């Protein structure tokens, strides 16, 4: 009888120890590492006023959006040849679900309507925390969204009832980009470096920006709440 009691106590102790052990979460961060202005769109003022917005959106194994987080930078007066390093940009981070994936989205804008862009940026910065995507919006992950639509999805999930594309309608889009990162690739390749070239022009003006960001993945232990 004592042996049975001791065995039962041992099983209970092991179960308790297992419940107290920290669980493991896979986190991926987006960090803009550099931005360089090689050629400006503005030829009169000789400076561009730049706004950058970026987001991470996670999608579960079933193809539904789960969580999203937004980041932003600007409005920044920028002159030709000017370079901004990693310390300038806010890092954002999110948990990537096992068997799922994340979408990293980024847009760079040259601001024409300063007041409107400032109001938009203020709105974005209210929602830098991770938010869960409501069921109605989660289904949108099955659609091939543009980067700016992913950013709007994140803001809508946070309760902001507007499309980012509408707010930037009078501004000049210098470039937008998305990177898809699966759970398997994230764990196998903890550092993914994404170099970008945004260049173009219209009405006799040209622009050229070099930009880079990193997707960094780590597995951390999270202690259970007591």
C-alpha cells in the first residue's frame, strides 16, 4: 500500500513539475536596419518628407490571420545622400504559430499633405501593441493582400475604422513590399535579411531609396502564470 501511495505521489510530483515548466514560444521581430536616400523626388525643396509604416501579421496553420502588430517612422525631413541606421527605427515583434506563417509588410511614402499624414501617423502610433484579429477579418488572410492592405488589416483589427490606402491617397508612394516567412523557415533560418530598392519617377522627377530590414527569430521560454 505504501508503495502504491509513494508511486501516486511521485506521479503527482512529476505532473506538478511539468505544469510549472516554462512553455516555449517562437518570436519573430522586424527591424529596419538602414534607409539611404540616393535620389530625391523633390527637386525644388531638395528634401523629401518621408513616412514609413510596417506590420507583422501572423497566420495559423488553417490559413486564418491570428494577430498583428504595427510600427511606424517619420515624418522625417530627408536630404539626398542622408542615411538612417537601425537605432532610428522601432522594432516590432510577434509570436509565430507552429505550422503557420507571418507576413511582414512595409510601405515608404513621400508626404505631400503634411497635416493629413501627421494625423494618420498619430492614429497608427496609438496601436503599437499586438492585437488579436477578429474572426470577420481573419478570413481575409486567404486573399493575396498588398502590403498596404495588410497594414490596413492590422489597424482595422485594432479598431481603427479606415483604410490606410485612403489616408495616403494624396501622397506619393515610393515603394511597398511584403515578405512571407513560414514557421519552418523561421526556425531553420533565425536571421532573414531583406534588402530593397525603391526607385521610379514621374513628370520628369526621379527617386531612388535603398532600404533593408531583418526578420529575426528566437525561441524563448515563457513561465506559466500562477
